[in-house]
C-alpha cells in the first residue's frame, strides 16, 4: 500500500512508508486489559513482510526478528500504523526496520509504541532461498 501522507502520523525514520493500518480490538487483549504483544509483533511482521515482498518481487519468509522494543502499551480502539524502511538487502535476505505508532482512541494523541528489525528471505516455489532481484 505505501500511501505516505504528509499530513499523517510522523515517524523519525529517514524514509518511512506506511505498510499497515489496524484497529486494536477487544479480542487482542491480554489478561491485564492491554493489547497482547504477540498481536503487535504479528502486525509488524505483516507490514515488514509486505514491504520485503514488494522489494523481492515475490514471496518472502520471515527468518528472524533481530530486535524488538515495546515502548508504550496499546489499548482497545487505538489505531495502529506500521512504518517500514529497508535497512539492508543481502543476496537473498532483506532487513526491514518497522516502527509502530498509535493514534489513541477518541484522541489526537499519537505515540510510538514499538520498533523492531525483521529479516526476510526471498524464496522460490520450493521454499528455498532465491536471489533478491535488482531494483
Ligand atoms: C527462510 C529459510 C527458507 C531460509 O533457508 P536457509 O537454508 O536457512 O537459508 P540460508 O542459510 O541460505 O540463509 C538465507 C539468508 O538468510 C539469512 N539468515 C539466515 N538466518 C538468519 C538469521 N537468524 N538472522 C538473520 N539473517 C539470517 C542469511 O544470512 C542469508 O542471507 P543472504 O543470502 O542475504 O546473505 C528457512 O530458514 C525457513 O524456511 N525457515 C522457516 C521460515 C518460517 O517458517 N517463517 C515463519 C513464517 S513466514
């Protein structure tokens, strides 16, 4: 999707494109009433994977989450936006930095909630690594 909108959320990344938006729902909460960290990681993985898929011009598989930080809790109704930036392109792998921000429910407050670095591998029809094509 990558629909950067200058009037939209801000992220401090050098090139930040929006790759995912989602609303946190009651089913995504943990027993403490805040949004489960696994849900956030999966949204970030979907965003990073979509970004890597575009760069790889085909299917990618997540091989590693190299770092992950949870800065602020997320609550039901918050609007999550994931921004992605390609950090590195190897022979078959693509490193993507993902930042997630939320617009708080019923509020204009916008905060960075998580960030991480995800690595994807371009795979062929046999699910084996294939070279990332040139841009
Ligand atoms: C992804 C997969 C096909 C890679 O196969 P592999 O035989 O391990 O691949 P290789 O050892 O040749 O490594 C491929 C690339 O990944 C990189 N890589 C492998 N393990 C890595 C790790 N732990 N962290 C970062 N990069 C890694 C390698 O450096 C290499 O990059 P390069 O070609 O750019 O130099 C295989 O590991 C796999 O199928 N894993 C399961 C994937 C999965 O189920 N993900 C969750 C759902 S999407």
